């Protein structure tokens, strides 16, 4: 049960030294004002929403410990290697790309992956036993209501610009008339069904006549795709999209189970809201 402790009450009954900078206490685990401010900036949300996110994270951590769920360094490395392969990179290239794009060191990335895998294991332990596979009727109904999700272009006509110098390539992206012999280019037709999901997402998010953001390539350099044209949107059928539909339905059911579980957990937890950022 959440206990809202008013500022005057706290001042009269609690040591200011103990609670200096603390905003919320979840089962004796502190969330500071700084934690909330950082989450507000990261997630672009207000203080209440940021606090809710952090409370959920604390509850997940506590539940993970109760269930003795852990992640080994081998599991972390395997996940990093998988992501590197999906992006056609070596592990060291992937580390470099993450550091350049997000400012995360290799140790920061490993810790982020460890937390992600812990959450996945916890979610599976909570949700999987409670979720049934969708029926054919559910699949057909979902497709009818979300048909646009399963439509995509047949192909992209692109010019791929590559360079080992990120700054020069970024200059080309910012100023298409810019020329440097250190930047190579080649035109290609990329078929939607033959490219990786990550590349498809990158191309779909870029307007025709524009460059994609600069990303790392498999050669230790950098690349950007200029979208010349997009060939006809392809429709789909229930049969051709069945795997995607099942994944979407299962994800929705899974989140419903988890939201309900953690809502009940929060109702029964000892949570003291002391103060919020002004």
C-alpha cells in the first residue's frame, strides 16, 4: 500500500540526514530525486510517470531476487554477439557503434543487457504460464483490425554512401552537394523480404529523397542510405502474416498479465512517497 508522507510530517518524524535526496522508498529501497529527474529526461515524461517507472523497476528487482533469477556473463555475451551479427558487425565493431551512438562503454552495455535479460526471465516466469496461444478466430480478428501493420513496400531504390570517416559522411548527409574522394557510393535495389528487420525499420523511417542517419557498416566504417524511391506497397494475407500476428497478440496478452501482476504487487508493497521534484 502506498503511503503519502507529507513534508511537515517527514520533517517532524524522520532524520533529514537519512532521507536527504530521497524521493520514494520501495520496500526499503530508495529512489532519489536525481533518479527521477534522470528518468524524466530519458523517457521525456513528467515526475509522476518517471516515479511510476522507477517504482516498477524496483518491484521487478525485488521479485527477481525473491525468485532467485540470475544472468551469467556468458548469457550477456551471447546476446551482444547476436545483436552484433544482426547488424553485420563483429563484437568489437558493435561496441564501438554503441559507444559512438549512445555514449555507452562496453561495461555500460553489458550491464544494460544484463538487466534486460533479467527482466525477460522474470517476465517469462510470471507470464508464460498464464498465456494461451491465440485461436484462429483471434488471429483473423486481429488481422482485420490491424491490416495496415502487415503492409510494406516491395523494395527500396537507394544510393549507399560509405566512408571510414564518420565526420565526412555526416557532412555529405547534411550537405548532399558535398564531395570527398573518401566517400564511395553505389546504387542498389533492396527488397523488403531480403533485408534484416533493423535495416527495414531504418529505411521505413526515412522519407523518399532523404538520407538515413549514419550507421556502422560491416567493414569497420560507416554508411548512410539515400532513399531514391520506394516501390509499391505490398498487401498481405492472414496466412503470410500469421507468425507476426501471433507474436503481436502474444505480446499484448503478455503485457496485460504483467501489468496486472505488478499492479497487485504495488498495491501490497510498502511504498513511501516522500517528495517529488518541483
